[in-house]
């Protein structure tokens, strides 16, 4: 049933591979998927002219700057199952579309949108790509990209006054950058900072 949805969505939206050259150069592949995702996120912020400490207010504007074409998010709420989060590809008109179920929580939607942008940039040269809950190299890289794009680690670390982030500090950062507390904790833990309550 999920693949039927994928095929139907691709046909109805006219999704295919990325056929245009990007306005930015993709970074060289790094030692780990996370490192590549982080580096590409920094490239996108640079191209869009958004400093690390600044909230991304309009995701579609940033995505458009990175790709050089309009990037639309379309909600299709009848995806069967839980594994597929979205599908991302270029249309015949040249625009890019990310389509999938609408999240009831805006912060989670932003994260999925950012993962879709990663695939539009880095993995869609052959065909449209899926955002899934799998742990393949590209799906891992897309998560790291989304986390670093929306809540840059350096900006989070600069905002802390101690080496440990209390739950209220994590929640404030979550609100400041419009991402989930899980994303904040992931970024802080990767930056060498712990959060109270860790086992």
C-alpha cells in the first residue's frame, strides 16, 4: 500500500529527479553521514545568508535559495503506515515539491521539511527520493542536516552558560529555534554537552 501511494503521488505531482545545477557546490562526502549532513546544512545557511544564531523563519525561502527554484510543501495525509514521512522531487516545471502527511506539531513538520530539502539537494539526481524512518546512510545524513540547519550546534552551545543544559534551557532553545526538544538534546549531546536526566 505504501508503494502504491509513492507511485500515485509521483504521478499526480509529476515528481522526478533533480535536473538542474545547484547555485551552491555540494560538499565532499565526509567520514560519517552526520558530518556530511552538518556540512551541507552550513552551506545552505551560508547561501541563504542566514547566520547560525538566527531562526529560519521561512523554510521555503531558504530552500529556494539553496536550490535556485521554488520549493513547495504539499500535504497528503493518506500515507498508509508510518515508515514513509515524505517524498521529494523536481516537477516538470522545474519547481521542487516535498509531499507527505501534515504533522500536527509545527516543529516536527519543519524537521521533515528540512529532511526533504536534504534529499532534493543531495540524493535526487537519479529519481525522486523518500524521507523515511530507516537508518540508511542518506536517511541518517538527512536527520543530521535537518538538525544542524534548523538549530545549529554552535549557536546552541554559545547560548549556554554552563556545561550542562537543564530541561528548562532545552525547552527555551526548542522554542527559540522552532524544533523539538529531542533535536536540541541531539545537538547538545553531539557538541559534548549533556542534559540533566541522562542515564
